[in-house]
C-alpha cells in the first residue's frame, strides 16, 4: 500500500521481526538479566531553506522547481498523486538548502505541497510558488519517529550475552510514510552490532494524531543506538564490569555472520570496531575509569 496524499493507507502496519536461536533457552542460561524502558522524542528537521516549489504547466506536462533531495522518486510519486504519466512530470532541484531526509519525496505523504502548487497552477493557468513557513514545517513535514523501546538482555557473569529481546513501538502520525522502514532499520541496528546467539526483535509502527514520521538523518539508527547503548551501560553496571571491556567482549568481529532482512548470513568485513573503541577511549581518558561503587564517597 502507498502512503499519503492521493494513495491508500495500509489498514494495519506490518510487524517487523528479526529472530535467531532459542530465546527462552538463552534466558535460561543467563546468570544476570537486565530490563529497561527507553524513550526517544519527536524531532523536526528545520532546514535553513524551507520546503519551496514552483509548479508550471505546459499542456499536459507539469514542471516543478523544487527544494528536493530525490528528483526521480519525486517524479514517480507526484505522477501517481496527480494521476499523470511519469513522462508528463519534470522535477528540477537546483538548490536544496539542507534536507537531511525531510526533502526526499518518495512517499505520497510528502507530495502535499507539490500537489497543491500543481493544482493551483492548473486552475489559474499561471505558475504557482508555494513555500512552507517554519511553523508549517513543524507539523506538515516528516519528523523523526519517536520510539519506546523495551529491552531485556541475559548475560553470564563473564559478560557474554546469552539472549536479547527488544520490543520497539514507533509513532508514525496519520500516514505510514517511511515509518515501517524506519522500524526495520532500527531493528537492524539492535541485532547487528553485538554477538547475540539468541534474539528476538519485534517492532511496531502505529498511527497517531500527530505529525508524520519518516526519513530523518540516520533513519531509525539514532533512536535504536541510544536505547541499546544506554542499556549496555546498565548491563555492565549490573555486572560491575568496565563498559568498554563489555563492548569489546561482545562486539561483532570480522567473519561473524550478519543476518537481517537486508543481508542473509553474510560474513562481516573488517570494520575497525576495536580501533574505534580504543581511539574513543583514549580521547576521553577512559583508562582512569572506575566503577561508581569503587569511587571514594560513592
């Protein structure tokens, strides 16, 4: 189903799932289980240049001069919204002025301002320019999807992970837009960073009476990484372990298999994760770290 202006909406969003191993067995092997709830807020793009478009007709062909990141996706989507053949839609994007995902017109929920400009231009027989105000941008354009994450991780006392479960709920507003894809990417970030023999990620995208959620720099990863890494710190704390050492022990290494809906059992290439962790630790003086319970006065 296609989302938004001129198109049908899916009555129910798909559940996004990634599974591996036996979750129940993995938790039964754990010596410590840590659970947590993590919330990320809605965010707006607020680019330097707002969404602005000029629409002009010549016969049955309409041309858009648009502040646009994805001209070919916009051409296809706008044609669908206006009931035109693709060849009768031309999109020109001379300048963007900052996009960050919010100016990727690849779903019908993002064609509203182009569609309005085109219909007004057709009605008046004159070119029409439409530009969102900053206030309009805050509710009329895609936002970063707010999430609620429920995480549960089982570990042994040596720090090895035995099981991991994540339930993610994302708010997508009144239109699907890219919400399900964002939930999918968030799940990939959850399960494709650390060695986890048994996991279950189940993500849900829900309609709400709020601004539409969709592409926003990172596309689901910032929300997931915030929740996951905060959770990792809490696990290390529960074990009394250095959080850096916990990450080193569990990070995926070259040759480990990656298995999501994008890639299936593909060996991971060398990505320099160990060197990245060490460089970061050196930069912030991590070698002087102490567990809070060991600090004087704690």
